[in-house]
């Protein structure tokens, strides 16, 4: 059969093919495509959205003799001229400075993972709670860059609080970044160092010439480092850890990007209350250096009741979707029970010292010469 005859025969068979024949052919073609796809090596499924959000909060006592009012704080927190602070009055006053940004181009700590280079900005702000407690807060969301090429700084500065990873990432990158950032000790050389950024902002606010530096009680500064990841969980989860006397770490798991964006508010709220627990416990330890009935012991404990006891309002400044995290903290480690036990000790010691002093005065009066 010649070539022309063969072509003609094929056309005749194609014309004579029934709809069932054509359906079988399509099915056979689909099966062949599926087998070819299964034979190809499978690539890992990368997480959508931000890889992780990282932040740090330093908390201390505002160096002033008395609580600062809203008018006072507006001048203190004017980090950017012309941009007013955010103010909330109830249930406990909250003053938040405008957000500023600091550019970074560095590695991100990621144990057991190829090097991760990030370029972008770290967002920063100062917070004052109850006119008494000062916080310096820095954070950034880590996302995959559109390509592996570094772009102009104008691109990064247009997105404050976002660090773009220009190196390769995989399904484990987010977990390794959390592990590296929350690891004990200082950040490895050449990696993202939020501690330095936070310390600079804290020093800038604390050295304001309008602050009299006359604190009513001696307190330290606590540091809380936090990381937030998105995962398929039914409700947000929190893992809180005390690394030492002053450093705490928090790992949050949330359900979506909206909750991830709100996590910073929860962490600042948590840092305030952890600081309160730390300060009250430290005051009790300091008072043990003196006779329980002495004026020195009362001088250590009484300012705690006067200046700090009323600031305990867990969850008041946490966004509603994340307030359920406080329920977890009330179960383990039970923040409120811990705080109540400490405050009861302070009140009892002050009360006993006051009663003892009154008794001594009465005895002195009874035995005084006429």
C-alpha cells in the first residue's frame, strides 16, 4: 500500500471511530500522563504566606518618680515628628509610639539548614503601660522574595517590618528559623540581632531629658523573644519558657496571616505581665535581706503595692482572636495564681510590719516617764 493509500485508510478509520472509541483513547492518554507525572521526582510543598514572624520586647520601669500622663507621653513617644502616638485609656492606659523602620541585610540563624539571607526592615516602637512600664519592641515578618536578586533599598523601605529571603527555602525553613532565633544565648555573629535594635530604642527613650530618673523602686529589665508560625491548628497555641532570670522565649502557632499580624500585641501584653511577676518576686527576695519588721523591708515592699499592683490586667490589650492564649497561660504556668500568691506575700509582710511598728510605738508610750 502506498503512502497516500495508508493516509487515506487512517482517515477512514478515524471517521468510522465511534464516540466510545474516542472516549477510550482519551482515557488511555490521561493514564499515560498520570504515570509520567508519578515517575517525576516530587518537590516538597512550601508553606504559603510568611515563613515566620520574629520579634523581641524589652520591658522596664519608666524612670520617673510618678506615672506619666497622656500629655507627657506624647512628647516622650514622638519618635517621628508629625505622627501622633496611639492612646488607649481603658481598662489600663496604653501609649504606643509611631512605628519606625530599620534596614537589615544579614543572615538569619537556622540550625541544620542551608544559610538563609534576608534583606528588608525591622519595625520598632516604644510602648508605655499605665504611665509606669516602658517597653521597646521590634519585629519583622520573614517572607520569600520574588527572586534571588537583591533590589534597591526603596523597595524594602516601602514595606516596614518585612524581611525578604533571597536564598532558597524549603518546607523546614520556618521551623529552623524559629529554632535559631529562640535559641539560648546571644545571636550568632552576622545574623539578625534584634537585641541591639531594641536596646538602642530603649536607651533613646530612657535618656529623654524630661525624665527625672528618680524611680520609686529598683527593678531590672526583662527580655522576651518571640516567634510566630502559621499552621493547621484548631486554635492558637502558645509555648512560654523562662531561659534565665531575665530572658523569656515564646513560640506561637496561629491559624492565618491576620492572627500572625496581631501576635505582636499579645507578646507585648505578655511581656508586661511577666515583668510584673519578675519584679514582685525580686522585691520579696530583696526584702529577705532585712528584718521583716524593719523599715528597710517595708521600704522595699510598699512601692510594689503602690505603683505596680494595679497594673495586672492580662489580655486587656490583646486582640480578641488571640485572647484565648491567656486561657492557656492561666492553666500552665497559671500566671494569675502566681501573681496572687506573690501579692498576698507582699501585703502580709507590709501589714505585719505595720502592726509590729504600731505595737512598738504603743509600748514605748506606755513605758515613757511622766
